């Protein structure tokens, strides 16, 4: 046909890497800060794709309310760690990893519990 163009497929090679899922872990948990390590799948660029971490009250996220705090990931490195500051109280929280700006893009979660720690501290204070 006049003016027609032949279409040729382009084969894209997927990014190479061993990470096949998103994950979160925490360390150095204190009353005011926790260090969060995030890992993404090969090819993800956390800062470029506006990935973020969200803190929720309770052991599971409640999608009917806003998170307590959202922190944008500012690096495209992965895995990577960042300090997550919050005035934690003696209760349960969860952290979620979002792969976009919206909270509905969560793909990984980890739990934080200050409940047991608070009970132990109260018991220690009682016996002093």
C-alpha cells in the first residue's frame, strides 16, 4: 500500500540483577529514629520513579486514613538505607514501601513494635 510502513519489533533486554522482589528491613530502632533499608527489583530507580516510605499506626496499613508520615527516597541506589525520624510511642507501627507517589502503590511492608519495649521499661521502673 502506498504510504504504508513496515513495522519491525524491537527486543528490549530486561535489566540484570538478582533482586526479584521489593523488601524492607529496619535496624537501630529507637524512640526517635529507625534506619530503614530498602531493596527493589532490578531496573527500579527509587528517586527517579518517586518511591517513598510511609509509616502507619498499627501492624497493618489502613487505606482509609493517611499515613502518619511519608518520606521520599532521594537516591537511585539500591539497596540503600535512610534514617526515618518519628516520635514513636509505645504501640505498633508498620512501614510500607511505595513505588510511586500514591500510597496505593505499596509493594513491601515491615512491622515495628514498641509495645513490648514499653512494657519492659515500665516494669523495670516499677521495680526500682
